[in-house]
C-alpha cells in the first residue's frame, strides 16, 4: 500500500469512526433536533475554523463545537483544491517570505512537508514550481484532521459534519448560538442546535454573520467611502466580487486519458485575453508533483490547474444560469453571490464546474502533454472536482474597525512597515493588492448566451503593488454592533482592496487563530471582545496565548523579517515590539538579534521604556552583549510587571486628537499614522512663508510627473536658454516615478550613475540652496552632491522612502547656479528630488 493510499484509508477510517460516534450519541429519531451546549461554537471546517478551534482549546476553552457543512477539513488547502500554497509575499515569487512562517500555519506546513518527504523520496517540496510548498489536497486534509485529533479524542472539541447554518439564535444584539440543518438525507438527526457563549464565523460565505443581523458588505468600495487612493469612483456594479474557481487536480497516466467534448465547448472561451498561456506555463505554474524533476523518486506528474481561463466572474451571469436562478426566486439574479441561498449558489457553482471541464477538454485538445492527464479521484466526488470552489472573497464584516488601503500601504514603500501599526495587533501579513479578473466579457458583444472571458475591470487586476509589513487589529474581527460573535476566514473587517491582499492560506489560518485567542480571553474574563483593545492587560493575555501556545509554534504578531519562531528570544523580542519598547522606525523591519547592542540603540530602548511608563531597568550592557541578550533580559524583568495604563486625556477620545476611540486606528497616539519622519529626512520642502522674488524651485521628475506649483518640473533635458536651466547632457532616460502616495516632489527624481552637471541661470551673488536626495521606491547608497564649490553630500545612503535634505549658502559668480551630482568613478546612483534656491539679501 502506497503512502497516499494509507492516507486515504486513515481518513476513511476516521470518518467511519466519527459517524459511528455520532449515531451512538444522538437520538435515532431524525425529526428531533440534537441540542448541544458549548462555550465556543466555530462554524466552518475551513483552515480558519480549524485554527480557531485548536487555538481556543490550547488556551483552555473546555467545550468547543466545530460544525462543518462537508466532511473535508482545511478549506483552501484541501476542499477547495488549492494544493499550491500561496502565502505572505513581498513583491515576487522568489522562494522566500517577508515574515517567517509561524503559528498554526507553520505547524500545518511542517506536517505537509513531512508527509511529502515520506511520499516522495525525502523531498519536502516536490512541486518544483513558483510557490514554495505544494501538496495534494488529500494530504493536506489529513494534516488538518490530525491537527484536531488530540482535542477531539479528549472531547474538548466536538465536531459535526454535513450541517449548514439555518438560523442564528439571537437575544437582542447577542448571538446565543446557531441552528443547523443537515445537508443530506443520510445525516441524522436532520437538525442540530448549538447554544454557545461565543460564536466564530469561519464559514465560506459568512452564514452566521448574515443570519445574526450583523452588518456586512461585499463588492467594490467607492473612493468616497474610505478615501482609498486606488479605489474606483463608484461601487458599480454591486455584483462585482472576486471570481470563484473550480480547480482541477490532474494526474499523469501511462497512456492517453481523453475527456469527452462538452456540448457547450467553444474555443473562444479560452483563446482571447488569456491565449498567451502556453503548454509549458499551464503545465508547470501550479504543479504539485514534478515526477521527472528529481532523482530521489519516480512518480507521475500531478498538476493543479488554477489559471485565469477558469476564473468564473460573478458580476454578470450566463443566460441559462439567470433563468434557473429566476425560477427559484424572482429577482435573485440581481443579488450578489454572497446574498444568495445555498441552493441558489449551487446553480452558479454547477455552471462554474462546466466551465472548468470545458477548459480541461481545451487543454487536451491543444497541448499534447495534457492528453495523458486525468482528473484525480482523491476528492470522491462524482465529477472528480473539489467539493467546493476556491472562494477568494466572501462578505466583509462591518467591524469595529475597517482596515483601509492607506493604513496598510508601506510607510514610504512596500518593504517598510505599514503606515498604521495597530496597537491591538493579533497577526501580521504582507502581500500584493491582487484581484483576479472580476468582469465577464461576452465574446459576441452583449450576447449572454455564448462564450465569454474573465477580464479585468479598471485597476482591479493582478499584483497592483504590495502592502507594507502590516498587522491586523483585533477590532477588525469584532462586529460593529452584535455581541457574542467574531469573524474569521474571509469574513473580516476590511475593504475590498485590503481583502485582495489578505486572503491567502497562511493569512486565513492566522485570522482563525487570532479569533480563537480573542474568544478564549473574552470567555475567561467575561468581557466583550469589543472592549479588549482598550484594556492592555487583556490584550496581553491574547499575545501570551498566541506567542506561547501549549504544544504549538508561536505566531509572529509583529512582522520582523529575521526572527524565526524557533529562535532563542523570539517571544521576548515579539513582546517588546508589540509594547513599542524597541524604539523602532518605519524601516527597522529586521531586528538583527546578533548585532552588538550599541549605546545609541540602548538609548532608544530606554527612551521607549520611559515614554511607555515602565520602570527604568538595568540593561546590563557590555561590549559583547547582543540585541537578543538585551531583549531576553529585559523581558524577564518586565513580564511580571503590570502593563502601564495609557494616559487617557478625554473620556471618549483617549489621545484628544479629535478622533473618537471607536473610530481611531491609534486610540492612544495622535493622528492615524504610526511613524514620523524627522524634518531633514521627510523629503518635504521647507515651509517658506512666501518665496521671495527670483526664487528657483525645481521638481526633478519624469515627463509623466505631476506639477506641484510653484515648482517647475525638470525631466532630465539638456540646458536650454529658453528654460534657463537643464543638464549638460540629456538625462531624460534617467528619470523615474515610483507610483507611491508621497506626492510629486518625493515620488519622482532624476539620477546619475556616474557624474553629471545641472545648471540654472541666476543673478550673481549669495544664494541659499535647499536640496533633497533620495528614492521613494528603493534604497540608494554612495550619493554625492556638490553645489558650486561646496560638497554638501558625500557617500550618502538613503533608505527606501527616507530622504536626505541639506541646506547651504553659496556664492554665484558666473551667472549660473551649478550642481554636480555623483562621481566620475560612479558606483552608485545619486538621485535628486527637488531644489529650492533663494537669493540671500
């Protein structure tokens, strides 16, 4: 028996045992509902639901009920067929992650890679493809089953399968439990009632949130709603959601295994927008097992097919689907998929399946490699497709805080920390703002009876720049009004744009784990989750539960790039960072634990301690003490010390900044931005009361750059008498716009890699020159600048989004103000953003 067969047999055995136990526990009369009492109810066997249940169990919640609508556990990893595991990524697929894998996600990945090694000759990552880890869905499902097993055996977690939400038990604004109905006639009893002190909605479509009366949203957010820089002007059409996809798992066969031609097949479904996808790309881009790429094992190739051709848009639907929907309920075809009933969604799902199978035939017809690729039978479904579609976007919870694009953008650029680092952080993440095609475009005009393609609407498209290293606030798990309910999976409090970057395998597990920790602390202390963000002691309990789990891997709540959860001092470093005791700046995304603790670094830590209200402690620094040593020692001194309560300046507005606590992303910090740039590094020109006559104000930019009056744009052109300024040689190809939100004076620049000279006609005499060097999108080093005969920048380095400003007085004697950038030898880029030159009276 092969390893995969053993996995399948073990899974089948566990299912049979579960069904036997279920039959023994419950009354034989199927018409009489089973009633269960619980401390915590988790709805949904998704990756998020499993993580929530396990985290709550590890933190001492004794009676946990997990209800799932199917048998399969694991959501995207398994039931949705996403065997190529997508995770935190800064800006490209390069085999690395910006934040080390951590928490229950790390446990799941390690278990998957261990099973892979057993199946594939010691190779943990057999896909040999773009993502880091791949796994057959059946393997991932067994990992989630094993994750729950110890807690099910101890009966701390009770699991019920094949039940979907019927209604919520609501008392006023409090959710007291959920009523379920069986999804098939074979499941007995056919009704299940779970009464619980707290409920977590980790379902695919936010079923409990909808049933509870909690507010929710879905689809496009208009720019006016949240002020997001890249949001469209309107929210039309309201049915525009991220597409669903029925993935395929294909397994190589010894001989051809041809799929019959579907009656609705038309090549025009697949040969337009995405016709560039060739055989090699289709075969390798999401391969799960590269059977010929390793000498350690001999195995059939196994592929995941999850390409744009089978993305199924939801903004409009084919005529046949519309007719069938309208037969079920008049007007339902105008609703979003989220608002439909399960039966109505199944109508849409069936058409999405037909579309995927059309593409299977198309692959075999056009690409010889696919003629031997058969649909895997591991799902046990009649059509051999996964039991669920890949759900990229569910409803969005109207939460105590809605996370917006401008909050998660990197402060000065994507490699930096996010602009707003919430004080009630419960996990960290980073990814691109990434929309799959959400628009259905009919190949024959407006004829919705024929072929169509999945296309992009506006700038809702792949990879539109990454977020910064962001943290997720507890408040985005908590409904605005309803009590006793928390969100998980993709039912979270964020905008559509933010949700496009926070929907991956690891992020969904983290959201569930965080929700489980919040529920545990809420139940333990008899306090509503909505109040915890203003209570440092209870927030600390959540951090402790996530950072020091019983028998699990710590979760990276603060997004350091270079501290692994298994490293010595990880917990201490995380705890100090979360309490803002490390004096971090926006670019300090690496802790550098083995660097010697310098005097300036320890002074920053001491200042942070004093500012936070902690007692000043002895740090014990000598010439060999590392930052890790200091962190461990400091945390050992502080962890038993009560967290100082922040000073509240106003009853409803703690920091008295005019933003009510209920609406303030930073309730104890002025404003909404976590970081401040020093004036000499912020790239903002000095605020002169009024530019005197003859002032020179130049914005160095590209031809596409915006004008910021009273500045005049220089776009690298040669000096001209008409303009009165310019370069000694044409540098128009040496201009850049970074596309940040820093404004035209900081976003663009002209640069030189060697040495170049810029001149401007001015009167002779004394001039005061203000100049800014730097790059909004990259680090730069080795920058040199001379104004007239004075060197004002020598071998200057600037971090991404951090600038070097200088001011000097010079004497002009030849009628031209002269700037010399760079050195003849080169070696680095000198980037100039702007110049202000003022005559000195």
